[in-house]
C-alpha cells in the first residue's frame, strides 16, 4: 500500500464561496519525496492540514500509513512530523527548551534535541530565546521539531522559505537524508528549484485543482525544445548557434563549429520546471 492515498478529496471552508480544494486524487509511495507545487492560495497548505487531521468535514477519502485517516487517533501523531509555513514556537522559551517541551509530549522513542539543532544549523543558538530568532531560524527550528519523533511520514510546508543560501542547502541535504533513510516526505512549495532538485514526483495545483502529476525530469523533457545551443567566440566575435538535438552526432555544421571556433558552453534546451508549470496551468507562481 502507498504511504498516502487520496481519492476525491474536496473541502470548503465554512466562510468560503467555493471549495478550497476540489476532487484531489494522488498517491505517495513509501520513501518518496512528493512535491505539491503552486502559487500562494492554490490550496497547498489546506491540503497539508487535511492530511494531518487539522481540518475535518471533507468529502472523499484519505488513507495514511495503511489506515483511513478517520480511523487514526492521537497515535497518528506518533508516526508523522509536521513543519508549518508559519512557525508556531513558544517565543519566551529557548530553542532547546522548545524542542525539549515537545519531545516530552511523545510516548515513543524520540531524538535528542541537541542533535536536531546541530542538523539544522542551530547548535550555537539553542540557548537563545526564540523571540530573538530570525524568520529563517524559526523555520529551521520548525524542521527540527518535525523530526523529534523520528517520523515515518514528514510534512514540510515551504521549508526553505526565507533561508539564506547556506541554510537552504543544509535543509535540502536533510530532506535528501530523509529519503535515503526510507522516510516519506510531502513537500509543499512554490520554489521550483527546490522541487526540481528534491522531488521524485510533483503535483501542480492551481485554484484547488491538480493539473498534472509527474517526475520533474519527464515534465522538462516533454515540454522542452529538442535543440542544442552553443555559445562561442570566432575571431573575437561572440556568437550563439542552435542545432537540432536529433542526429546531432552526424550534423556537419555542428561538428565543424566544434572544430573551428572557441566553445564556451553547450546546452540542451530543456524547459525549466517553472516553464512547464506555466504551460500546463496557464498561471505563474506569483
């Protein structure tokens, strides 16, 4: 059975004029990093809240870790970890005290808070009050808290938003480690670079509906131009030439260019994941 199985999921907020998410259908395999991609307001966070049981009153079915979500009790939270887009920490406690408090809420085996702070790059800041943390530090503390119970299924909502390049790289490496150790990750983001780097498959969601589900590589290949672009210099004059990718090894003009001029770059013209998103959904990510 898949780690997560969603069929016909529809949910409308009591004050909403229309469903926030409509007829969602997808499966997530064990050990998969599944990206849920879309602009702000598309339904990403609503879907995560439904999957973790924070929102009720939906139609359709949700199965998680082999059981219908409705059949899970509080033991569900012993099996999952959640990092929210907007961190909700106790600001008057230190980072270490926050993790120690939440650690005490679990009945099963937990991980050492000090080790988790080290993993997210906060080892030197564990003794500081969270009120002194930057937004990026609070985000990283949220990721650490999501891993306290060594969960089988991890939900990460915009885990790299607001992070500097070094911290962002650290969190991306941590997500790759989760996959390598067999954890399943549900990753919501509007950062296509992060999704392209980390996700086995991605779902595009706009206005509460999924447009397509596929691997990033297959999407880029399907929507890219089958051409090769060569940037070069000839007698001090810069130039750019394009050739069909098919039959490139026997293309006389391409081979002559390689022999006769100084080559700077050679790139296939694959689409970016953001290009594909716009093509499939007709919407930008902003």
